[in-house]
C-alpha cells in the first residue's frame, strides 16, 4: 500500500478548511533524519537491482494556535522535494497533539502508514493506534490544526527548501 501524499491529506472537508483559516502557524524547528535501510528493504533492493542504503527525511515541528487561543504541536515528516511543482505528490506522515486528531484521525492514518510516530507519541496515543474510533461519524484524515500545518507547509515549501 502506497503512503498518503500531501495532496491526499489536503482533500479534507470544507468545514475543516474554513476553521483552519483562523489558525496561526509558526515553524518551530526542522529536524533532519536519516533512516538506515531495513533487512527486508535490502532483500527487496537486491532482487530489484537497486540499492537504497539510507533514506533522508525532513521533520517539521509546527506550533498551531487556534482561534480559541489553544496551542497545538503538529509534526510533519516528508522527503525533501526540490521541485515545488511536485510537492503535493510527496509522501507524508503527520501528527497533531489535539484530541480530535488522537481519537478520530490517528487510527485511520496509522492504517494508511501516514501517522508520524516516535516512542513518545506511541505512548501518548496508546490504544488509539489499534482501536477504531468509537464515533460513527465519518472523518477526514486531519484535524483543523494538522490541515493548517499542511497548508502552511505547501505555501512556504519553496522558501523553506532554499534555506536548507
């Protein structure tokens, strides 16, 4: 199963898009991550004749302030894409620390391999990673904070990439 792209995540309902307009987004930090190739990836690359010893990722830590004044942290992991016209097709993993994200979106994103996880986040989410949301209301992939973060990243991506 292919991971979700930035473009996939941007297709949220109109209500969340509207609410996200009132969020204030600021970039707190950009982390650089290099992941070593796993044994199954090595075997796959051996048979395909490709070698991908390690993968390079950028992790954006964003501070999102909602119209109510609450502050949330959003993490977005993606591979660097230096061609701005291809940003929307870039695969992405995302996490927001708000309750809406934790209890409605995290499960779905985890199933799609698009949830940004580290040890602290795994502990924080607990059973939300494996238990389906209890609400029968259909949900999109993102809360308003995460959508505001993705939207900000897309709008500022070429400027960010120039500074790295």
